[in-house]
């Protein structure tokens, strides 16, 4: 019953909070479309410069043996992104 109670609390949240995942949650071979970058400063500029902008398709193609960084295929290029940065890239 506790599960149902907490699950029912999600009903009032916007869809963006409920259904979207971040880049770090992609499994190997899985892909998604960037919907937002929840990151600022020089890292945001770097990500935009390599083409990681809203509407871009991204695929996870590798993960380090220790889990960080992850390797992504973005616009024909392989890009390694740290897990802490990947958590701030929201996907559809």
C-alpha cells in the first residue's frame, strides 16, 4: 500500500519529470534524443560545440570498465562524457 501511495504522488508531476531519462542512464546500444542540457558554463559551451544540442540523437556505444566515462555516438563522432556531466543531459 505504501508503494501505491508514493506512486500516486507522481500523478501531479509534469511529464518531463516522469518519463525522461538522462544520458548516463542509457544502456549499451541504447539511444535517445536530447531534449535539454541542465548544465551551464564552459562545459555547456563544449557540449554545444561538439553538436550535443536539443534534438540531437545520441547512442551509448561504450562504458569504461570502472563505469566512468561513457562513450557516445553523436552526429558521426565518438565523444567520451563523464558520468556527472551525462546526468545533466536530459533525453526524450
